[in-house]
């Protein structure tokens, strides 16, 4: 084994979005799922022996998780397996040490998943983040951990940075949480819960719970490793105490990262195939075929690959994206070229992601001459003729990739910082230009 510390070299700075001179006809392979990679890393770190992640994602977010777990004492080795997008990961659990500072960067999964784990460490763990991510909600997690008996010093801010004073154990038991701001609060607690003394009985008390597929993903990942989880009622979970089994886990492609590539088929009137599309997946991106078909595309699956073909045009839709809000930027980009207005609802919580995604989309669309308005829990887009200009990424990977999608049809679009795509897809520009090479 070797620790190669694979590090993709993403494009940085301003990026002149390529314009498509014809219909795209391409086959694309995308790297592994960020959501699955970071969940499986957490579970592997508390398992009963060494495990292996096959074809994991290597990106800023996954690197933050790897560095965080290594800082806590977990052994993680990178092993070359001939994968185009980087090595496999062999994870060797060890007692969680503490006495460290962990920088979560912009990764919501790191700040929300590592916080409960840090309560199991034997010493203080100081959590901080990039200045652009310090605003992200953490109050519900702080409250939940305190209710579980974890000592947290946040200096009264209810946000990062804060220090968790680990004592090597968390008793567990019943707690309530309002996870309306992020399903990651639920997933973070569920992931650590098997190692609580008596497990966890978690009850969500809010009226809204976004991104339910991500919670299903967490439950499926734990169940695959022998952890028993019951759901006695909607928004309620019972996790038995236990030790997850060490396993070899193959990571699915990131279906949400595939979204702009599939959308390119509609924007250019062509077809795009994404390799190795899973037959069953808890990823929110698994909803893409149905969404794109509602917008006028034809989707088919053959030999494990998904192909999306443009129809006669792009249709405007009225869409509730609460289950897959991370797809909002891509769907908004498509809506700019639709035959009628599009309304996207159920996504108010994305105001608290890397940026206020609703405001960022509306601002960028208006800057190019388009018509868009913010709604209380979404946005409405009316197709208009667009012109070139600067598309501001706002430190947000999905806003940046939407700029590239818009640029396929609108000459002169420049994304101010394409480097933000490194958060989950460092190879974005390489794959994007490779796709356009099919023209």
C-alpha cells in the first residue's frame, strides 16, 4: 500500500464558457458521489476493522473529510487501483484521539458529520471553516449534542467556530431536533449513533425536512454494515448501539454532478450518455431522468448507462424540488431556454448553502438580461433573450456549473471563478470540454 495523496488539479480563475456550435452527442463518466464518499468514510472510521472504498470521490470536500478523520487518529491510505479519477481508500479505525483543530473548509458534510464524532474523542476538538462557510447553520447540531451530554464551547454564537470537549463516549438516548435547515443534522447524528452507549432515538420536530433522499442514503449505508435502524413514524429514527462491519464498498457516480452534462443534451438539441448509472440509488440525482422528461427530454437506460436525448424543445415546469434541491441551479439554467415560465418550489433552505443560491441565480440571470424573481421558498423564471456577461460563482460549485450550461447557448458568458467546482468535481472543465469535443 502507498499513501499517494492524490490531488486533482482543477482549473482556476475566470473561465470563458464555451458556446456549442451544434448538437452535443457525447458519453461522459463522472467521478464518485461526494455524499456517499463522506458518509462511507465516517462509517468506516468507526467500523470493526479495516475497510476499503472503491472509486471514491477525490475533491475538496472529500479531502477535508479525509484530513479530519486522520487528525482524529483514523488511518486512511490511498491505493492505486487504475481508476481514472484517483485511488481507492483503505480506512483503518483507531480510537478517536482529539487534541486537534479541524478546518471543515466549505464542506457541510464535514462540519455536520464530524461534530457528533468529535464528541466520542478523548480530548478537545476545535471545529472551524472557511470564512465563506461560517454562516452555515450549526445551532440545531449544537443543541442536539448538548442534549446528549456533549460539552461544547461556542462562546454563545451557536455557530462555527466552536470547541467540542470530548470525553471518549456519548451516552445517547432520546433527543428532539429541528432539522428544517438541513437534513445533514439528522444524517450526522445517525452516522455516529451506533457508537453511543445506548444508541439514539431521534425525533425531528420541524414542519419541513429537506432532502429526504440523503437521510435514506445514510440509513442504507449503515444498514449495509449491519446497523439496525427503525423508523416508527415519519421524522423519527431508532438506532441500536453497535459496531458497523468493515466492508469493501464501491462508490456510485455522483448523479447530481452529472446534471449539467445531461442538461447539455436539452440545451444543444443533442444527446448525452452517463456511464454506470445505478439501477437503484438514494442519491437525489436519481430523480433527474423524471425531471428532464417532464421538461421535454427522452431518457432511457441501457447496459447500465443513462442516455438523455433532447425532444422538440424545453418545457417550462412547476416543480417541487424539496427532495432534490441541489439540482435547482441546473434546472434553473434549463428554464432559461424553455417555452414558458418555470417555478421551482420547496427549496427555501438552499439560501443557507455555500451561498444564498436563490439570490445568486436570480442575480446572475438578471445580469444577462433574463427575468427571474425570488419566491419565499423558491424562484420563478420567465424565458427572455439573453446576452453575454459575467456569471458570478459566489464560491458555489453548482452556481459555477450552471454558468457553463448557460454559456452553451449564450456567447460571451464568463464565470468569474471556475475553481469553485473543485469542491465536488475538480475535473469539471476537463470533462465539459471533452464532452464538447463531440461537436
